[in-house]
């Protein structure tokens, strides 16, 4: 079982001597791109995000709940987990209106890699996502939330962290996952969960979490919708790893 740290602190050392190698214009998400509604029509929004898929079990169960409750989210894929069978759930997620994002090829410590190795990790998974959906991903979650300046300089995607509940550990019960998430939720929050193979306790937590968030007036949206709804323009030249939409500093 792979795991992502989500405590808002870097597990990798920053390479402050590295120089920017590319310049990217700010990314503005438009209502046409969202295809849902205008920013003014959104109320409170939360982005449920899932790491370490895809697979033929847990990913599908999460999608069943999304379909039942009319929710949307974002799935961060590990490239090595994409095969002919698991790709069916990627395609299903995309066709349901969910967003597909990059979580590397091998789920390794990318802060220990060279620029070429980092690029290979990203390109492999982005290419596989494009093969299935016809769209390249816009967002990246670093494995273990381990980052350094070389990664920011090399990866031309928006970095995403999130508020987590340690749901990659079997010892954390479904009730604890629910309670920890509900304590952290806020308008514009990104929630970090895992849909890795067999993570059924997170599915159980979602059975309560999704309807309870909706009952509190939250719309469960993709990351693109979240930033659009909050009026946030993303600039990939800013070294920010987002846990909430209007974050302006590295870890918030």
C-alpha cells in the first residue's frame, strides 16, 4: 500500500540553486471549459480527491457513490496502475464528469530524481491519461508530498496537496476517516483520500461523508471547478502546493 503524507510540510529538501527553465502563463479556467455553470452560481464547494488508483475494485465503488449522489471529484492516477481493466474505470470517471490527474508513474520519491527522471515519470502518466480521455491532466500530486525546487522547475502542472485523514493506514477506522475529514472541511478545501486497491474503509466513510457534506450545503466538485468557483487564477510558475483554493503561500 502506498501512502501520501498530507501534513502540510515538505518531506524533500528545496534546491534553491535551481533556475527556472520554462515560463508558463497563468492558467485561467473558464466557464466554457467547465461546462457546468458560472462562478456566481456556485455556493460552497469542496474537492474530494483520490490517490493511488486506478483499479477494478475501490475506484469503481467510489464512482458508484458519486453516481448515486451526483457528486464529482478528481482522481490522481499512478501510471503503473493503469492497465486494460483499470482503464475502464478511468474512462467511466471521466465520462461521469470527474477530473483525471497525475500522481507519477511509479509513486517514488521524485525529490531524489534528476530532471530527466522526473519528466519521464510525469510524461508516462500524462500520456496514458490522454490515451484514455483525450485530455492531458492539469494537476499533479507529488508522491508522499515530497517536493523540491527541481520538481517545480521541471513539472508544468499545478501541484496539489490537501487535507487528509491518514486513510492509507488500515488501523484508521471508517468512523475516524469520516470524523477527521469533517473537522477539516471548509469552503474551497481540497480533501486528500485514497482509492487504492481494497481501501474499503474509505468507501464506508464516503457513504456518510458525501451526503453529510451535501446536507451542509457543499457542492462536491472537480479541482478545475473548485478554482473556477473561487475565482482563483492558477500560475504554474508559483511554487505553491494547494490544500485550498485561495492559498497564496507554499503550504498555506
